[in-house]
C-alpha cells in the first residue's frame, strides 16, 4: 500500500521588514545621577562608553508595558493590527517569570490571540535571532506577518555599586513586523554561540558557581572567602568581565559581519547602514575600523542617550535612524548582535 505524501504550504520567495517601532524608558538619567555609588565621574563614563544619559522606565512600568508600546508602534507603521499577526516572538532576559512567556502576554495585549507566541533568550543577540526565525517562518509559508520584539527593563537587574556593567544599562523595547516579499529583504543569518565563555556576562544568581570554580571545588557558601559577598546579594543583578567581552567582540565579530555580507551576496561597499548592538561606543568605533566599511556608512549610535538595552538595542537604533532621517527606506543595513551566552547573530536587511 502506497503511503500518502505530506503536503507543504506554498513557500514564498522572500521576507522583508515592513516596519520598525520603538519605546524607550520614560526617564532620562544623566551620568551625574549614578556616579556616586561607583566612585566615578561623568567624564570617565563618557570616555569609556560614549554614554551621556540612559533611558530608564518608571518603577511601575513593566517589561510587558515596554513591549506592548513598541509593538503597537510597529503595527501602526506597518498598517496592520494585532489580529493580522500570525506569530509573536519576544527576545528578553529581564522577564522575571520562566512561565508564562512574555510573548503570550504581549500577544493577548495586542489582540493577536491565538497566534503562537514564545520567548527567545539570546541576550543582546536576541533581536537578530528573532529576525532569523521570522524570515524562515514567512518564507516557509508558516506565517504571513511575524512580530519580533526585543525588550528589556535592565534597571530591574542593576546593582548601583557595580562598576562592570550596571552604569551602561537602559530600558526600552524595539519591534519589527516581518512579512512576505517577492524579492529577499532579509539575507541568511550568520549566528552561533560559545557557552565555554558563559562567565564573561552573567547574573549574580549564578555568581556562587563562578566563584566556586575560581576557588576550587567544593566550596560551601559559608566559606570565609565567600560569606561576606554572598550576604550582600539580595536579588539577581548583572555582571561582566569587561576586558574579556571587549577582546571577544573585537577579535570575533568583524569576521562574522563579513560572513553575513557574503551570505547576502554583497560586498562591504554595498552596505549603507551599520547597526551593531549598542554595547559600548568604543566597541562600535573599533568594529568600524576593523570591518572597513565605506567612509559614508551610516552608523547606529543610540547608546549615547539610551544606554545599553540588550535585546532592544538594535531595533531601537534602527528606529532612531529612520525617524531622524539618517537612514532611509530601501537602504541596505548590516545588523549584528553579540552578548551573554556568549551568543552572536548577524544579517543584512533592507530597511522598511
């Protein structure tokens, strides 16, 4: 007896960004407001990071509130409603609950139910991870409109006395609507991970494990070397090994960026806009030198007054460039995310 053949949905030639929206934390926090606990200065932060202010949300504003605001902005710009959305992807590392996912809550809030919805935990590369998945879903015919959101309320995870990362961080959400296209508007993604370097950026909830590894096993929490530090930990906060992260990004990401351009069938001379994860202005400047773009390439520098918003940083930088007229519809952009995991992802996209 002949077995029946499975039927696939009709594939489409490509996908594209239909819109990019954003929402930043309501409060503008200057360097002078945060330098006391870290015994630093406005000048030191500007020189080290390029940040003059960062956006942080009201205490009562939730990560869901940020995500919904950015989603509604993107939907309005795309000329569709939540009811038109087939899939909701939310990249975040600051949604406290493991379940239910933030994506399901956002889908309900925007009227996208019963669209499938799930979260992505890929830190600062999460938005690019989401774009890669949205592109595949649309091209496979599984979805027509996919909403991709990168959102973080980093201020919920800040230790004001930490000099490694906390002074960098801001709050916000960026969202994109991905839909079908007769010509590809999203190129293949170059992505990967290196879990062996997980200790480079981490939450303090895992801090004890890292310190035990440093001191040697077994080390109970009440060991004198650890007791005082453990007693000061009241909730998960972020930490990073700054020099390690800087060296990894500078030594690894230029090659990933070039691979993404090659995967798109283009050369660096074809790239109009460069939108890296807004980690640190010094990192952006070093990447520019090492990748060797055209002299007139437009560069996303949203970090200067928004801060590092992790998964939200690339769509927020994109939204600003388009809103302020620095980049334009049809421009060819290279976006690249990198962060805790360690994880990375890069793809070339045509701006909406």
